[in-house]
C-alpha cells in the first residue's frame, strides 16, 4: 500500500471520481446497490465538508433502463441502448440526488459527448458550467450522453470521459473505482507472480505492455482504457488512482489509507500544466495592447481587465490564445481570451461593470483571467 493513498485524497481540492456500472448496479437484479451508493455519498459528503470540490462520473443508465424496459439479455441495438439510457439516466440522477440530499448537498446532471470535449466552444461552455456548479457547492454527476451519441461521437468508456472531465475542470485528483485494485505487472487472474505497482510516474511501453495491449485511442475496455485515462490526466497535471471500488465504503477506505491502489503521478500541477500548454502555443490568434496600469497589474500577477486594453488586433474566438503587448509592441504575456474579437473591441478600455450593458450579456469580469495567463 502506497503512503500516498490517504494523503492524496485528503489533500485534494478538486476531485473527479469515476464509478463503473458493474460497481453501482447489481448485475443479477439490474438495480442500484443502495447500501453501496449511500456509503459512497457519505464519503463524498465528508470530503465536501472539508472544502473539496467533487465531480462524479457515473455509468449505469443503460443497465437501469434495460431493467425498466425488460429488454432481453445480449447485445442491444443502438436505438435500444439510447432508449434505455433515456429512462435509466432519470433513475440514476434521482438516486444520487436522494443520497446526497441527506447531507444537504445539491446535485446537478451533466451529459457530455466526445464532441463536447473536442470542439473548442462547446468545451469552454461545458467547462464554465461545471466550474459555476462547483462554485455553488453542487456535485455534478456526469455521464456520456448515450441518448444522442452515435459510435462516431462516443467516448465509449467512462475511464476516458472522466479523464477528459478532470482535464476540463483542472482537477488535481482523479479516482477510477474499478473491479481491480490497481495496475499489476501481469494479469493477476492468470499470473500468480503478478505484483501491484503502487506508483507510476511515466507511461512507458513497458507499462503499456502490462495492460495487455498498446494503449491507443482506438482501444476499448479494461486496463488499456485506464492507461489512456492516466496519460490524459498526467498531461493535465492531475494525479490518478486506480482502486477496487466493489466493496461498500471503498472511497472512504481509500481516503483513510486502508486500501491498495496504483497512483499515476504527474510532474506538475493542473495550473502549471495548463500554463505550459498556453506558453507552448506556436501560433496565437490575435493580440491585445495594454496601458501602463495593466502592465503593472500583470507584473503583480493580476488578471487583465477590459479597462486596461487599448487596442485589439486579429480575429479570434473566445478561448483562443492571444498575445498581450505593451504600447511599444513588446510581448508581455500570452493567455486564453475570455471574449471573441468583436466583443473584446466593444469592451476594450471600459470598466467590467459596463460589460452587460455593452454586450447584452454578462460575461467574465476579466479579459484574460490570471489562471489563463502566462507572463513572459
């Protein structure tokens, strides 16, 4: 058991927990394991009370819908899966809502497709919605939007979905509750000599081979997708644990350092990974020229406000990387701009309190938030 087991969870400020269908839903009955869910939400409430922001990525909708419609065993047609998901998702969300309401915690349902994590505007909208929910002390419960997703726009598994969510919200910790307690040197079901690897700091070809296949974006299921999730999380500066979630109170045991697991440990933090990506952008979409007051504010580590912008160059969209320059054209910083070019021009030089009047909607107070800004 790695010493990180309990400490890493207790120190988490923003945590994503992935819950598989086989863990949450009793396979024989096709119904939610109520005792397991109540224990999980008790543990979530404990973390929540300590100030941790938590997102749950939960499977189970199709399995619950299958039970509701009494669909026969065996593979389902796409339209049958989508119909099952439509009713099962209601049951799933209601179960989490009931369980967390015992602790006075609000639940929000968020359904995503692969396109929502790949298309820039949808990515930013989803990210802002989840950050707002977390700011309101709610617990978002996320699942793939199986009702509308087709094979071409599916994640296909919630390991990858949970890693994308962790990346999207800059989570510092991701926990995959699985049917195995971590990554082994071989398959422990067939290899008696296989041993658990408690810490992984780089996903090498040797590590990939331990999963039984090369971890590619086309792979599906099992440890392979968990390694893909690990690679996504680590690149975003998020540590990830694979732990056995089958027992009642599994998350609590992990929190208390009483459970075996494998930790995937990144070199930097989510914020440092994000800023490294911004700084490494080879092509920027435009430029903001700022006044002397804004230059001083940036040097002090503050955000760039519209009032400090004197001119806007280029045609960019919200979320694009732009240069920030002084009056002499010297590069001061790079950042992710919160407004499209036309809107940025309308609010440049104006106070943040005027944004809603000028644009007709209330956006962010900052032109570029300090978390999205890298000063040169």
